């Protein structure tokens, strides 16, 4: 279907045939029935495609994954139980014990822990780099066992924009893919594949769901990375898998190799599928994603401009502001607008931040972000509260940083709420 991203939000993925349900049906079934033992056996050997057990594949999940793949302009996608699972599988699908990869240090805190602590225990080493690193410096960090580069289109919670082309250039010069978490931008505002990224992940928990009802994730493959051209680096894709009678994913499945391996091998062995019910909620969210993102961005820009002019505010970081350090990258990669999230600080540091937050009337204090309802979080008091001020700065999170997730309410009401809370400090 050759339509724009707005139309794909509404229409892509599921096209009912005569007499079938108009809305994506929820296949709430763990298993699927076959007439002969042989038919079922072929599915287990990956000789035929079809459903047999929801841990590996489910029709509802596949319809929603297909919509997300269409939105990103990819060839295939899979849903996972969370964004954490998506980022883990995306990297682990091509990295094994003894391997190394590079990640931007400006990433979601949960991903930072996953890469720096848990995957290290599995023998996979991650080097974290600043988003501002030069191509030359980045090149020096590539080792023979480096298997991918990872970054976030817009970083959570610091709202920096990632220079996709710079990182893609270095990755491709070294025969490795660029993987990007596109959660905050969504494919409505940025499609990283158009700039050279190879694999995209999402926490669908955020804007895709949009209403804070279900935790989920997705991995999308562009189909552009030629695994066989670098076969020595990717034995998992380019040499026989003994757990499937010796089939080789890259030769048997071509452009679908990466997602097929992640589904048939990683999902089979590790689990963490998204429930079909949750996939259905994501599907409902996707139908209005383009409408909501436009409103989130318009509201956030007005709120950021208000904060920028207010003398009780110490600093504001929002890529769409002309004076922002990410503005040039926002103009290049996110011309429709970045997202609804703003990072800022009130004068007076930690104490003033807490007083401000406690006095907000409808902007609620929640761990969530990127939701229809305006919400707020102070990482130093909440998600990162185990860290000292010094450790916070090392992680790129200022102790006074407030993450403000602008919703789709009337923007005057949001600004008035901020105004009255600022008057209390
Ligand atoms: C929330 C988030 C994640 C983790 O997703 P979950 O669905 O909470 O597991 C990963 N990346 C980014 C950018 C996020 O905002």
C-alpha cells in the first residue's frame, strides 16, 4: 500500500475479507489446531508457516506487528512483552558471549542497566559513547568483535536528538548494523530506516499505546542489512542452527532472516511474547497515533516556549526550540516536531523541583511518560533515586531535571497549571 504514514496508522496491517470483522480480532488462544501430525511437524521444522503456539506467534500480534512494520517502512516486525524485552532481543539476536557493541550513553535508564550490567553478566560487553562523539573517535572504539551500534532517536529523559547518519556511516563502514529505539519520536515523526538505520525497536507502552493501558514492545527490521556479506561476524544468522535441524536463517529466509530467528529461536527459548489482548490495545492506539503526535508536539512547543520565558525556570531542553542544542538535528530528522516530552529545571534545585511538582493540580506524578494525560517525573527523586548527585551527572541526568510529558489536553489549561505551581515556590 503506497500511502502516507497518517493513512497507514489507520489502515495498514489488517484488511478484512468479505464478512470478516472490521476491527482486528483478538485471537485469545494459546494453541492452534491441525488435522494431521505431519502438518504440525512441518511448522516445528520451519518448513511451513503457520500458527501453533502463541509463545512463538499469534495472529493478533502479527497483524499489529505488520502495521508497525508498515509505519516504519520495514519488511517484518515482532511484538514483545515490553520495551525492555525488545531492546534485549534486538541486540542479543546478533551478539553472543564474548561479543562487544557500542551504545549511546544518552538512553533510557532501564536500557542502560540492561546493557551495562545484565548483559555484561552474559559476557557481552557494551561501550557507552556520548552522542556528540566524532566519527573518528567512534571508529577507534570499533573492535573485531563489535556487532552493532545502538542509540535512541530522542533520548529519555534528556530529550537529545541522535545523529542517525553519523552513527549509520561508522556502523556500515565496519559491516555492522545500527539499531535504534524510536519510542519517543514514533514513526509518525521520524523513520530511522530512511536515514540508514537497520533495525528499530519500540516501547509500545508509550505513544503507540497512548493511554497508559498496556506494557509492550516491538522490533522492526528494515531488511536492508546484508548479513551474508559479513557472515563471519554473524554466525547465529549465517551458519546452521542445530536447534532447527541445521537450517541457516540468512540463506533460507533472506530479508526475513533477522525477525525469523528472533521469533523462532529467542521467543521459543526465552518467552516474553506480548499478550494478544495487549496487542489489541496497541492496535487501537496506533489508529490515532498521527493525530495525537501532532497535538502532543504543538502543545509541548507552546509549553516549552512558556517555560523558556519564565524567570523561575533555570533551563529548558526541548529540541523544537530554536535556541536548543538539538535544534539543528530536530530540523533535519524530525521536521514535523520531536515529541511531547520536555526536560527542564526550576531555580532552587531539588527542593524547589519537589515543591513545584507537589503543587501541580492535574499534571500527575507518575513513572509513565508519553501518554495522553500530562504527567511529570523527577528522576532524582524517583527512577534514579538510588544515585548521588554526582552519579546522576555521570548518567547525564541533572539532579534538578524535571521530565514533563505534555498531554493532549487544552494547552492553556496545562500552562495555567504550571503557572500556579510556579507561584507556590
Ligand atoms: C520506557 C522505555 C523503554 C522500556 O520500555 P518498557 O515498555 O517500559 O519495558 C525503552 N526505551 C525507551 C526510550 C523508553 O521510554
